[in-house]
């Protein structure tokens, strides 16, 4: 029991450290403010909706919250740029999930979530990055975070002229089903939206 308490205390210290990293990133990139929490909420709801084991839901919850932590090393000029990124800038952006994985690899309590962070920009059709994984080769948690991440981008206006409505976001999700995203997970995500269990959260 003493060892368990000590382990819980150390685990909490690691969580506090990651929380501080995410908050530091949010200070650096205004868009990220609230993004990590929202992706966490959407991912966790989808994982629960898919009836995944409790331990896996907890790992997805942690991974979703820190999925963008690798962006902390990106230059401000890229984070703040509103125009289209050039090839070199996009190459730097594409490194953020690998950089996030490197940060987490050094933390013993978070080794299990490294694959989710590393692969959350893979695509179901194999055209994503960093390794071009296809279908179920992509870790389940990473597939879930990818949908949540995209939904938040659409409903907050990231990458769009203005935020999409829920109905418009559903249309976009359906368009990407089977190409960018796992179709079964998209169907469940949309089902949860219709049930009111997933809905766009406002920035804090």
C-alpha cells in the first residue's frame, strides 16, 4: 500500500509536469488555449462510446491532452502564421508529433502513450505521417485522437475561414471516412454528437 501511494505521488508529479508543458505551449500559441482540453474530452468520450477497456481509455485521455506538446519547440513565426505554410515550414510542423514522442519517452509513466502521440497524424488510407501507416496498423488511440483533433479544428476555425457548424462538421467527417479516418470510429463519433454527448466547447 505504501509503494502504491508512492507510485501515485510520482505519477501525479509527472502529470503536473505535463500540465505545465501544455500550459506553456498555450501561452506561446493562443490557438492551443483550450485545444488540448477539448481534444481530451472528445477523445475520451469516443473511447467510452466504443466500450474500450478502462485502462485504454485512461491512456487515450492522457495522450489526447498532450498530443501537441511537441509544438513547444516550433518557432513563433510558424505558430502565428495565418497564411499557407511553405514546404519547409510544413516539414517543421510535421515534426511536432515526433518531438512530442521524444519528450514523453523520457518519462516512465507515459511510455504507453508515446505511440498515440507519435501517430495521431497518420491516415487510414496510409497517406499520413510520419510513417504512412494504414488502417489498423495505426494504434487505436491515435486513430481516435485524429478524429477529435480534426473536429476541434473544424469547429474552432483552425484551417477554415470561420468555424463550421456541427452539421457542417459532420459532413466533413463523413467525407473523410475511410480515407483520413477509420469509418467505424467516425460513425460512432457522429452518433455521440447526435446524442449530445460530444459538442463543441468554447475557449476558456
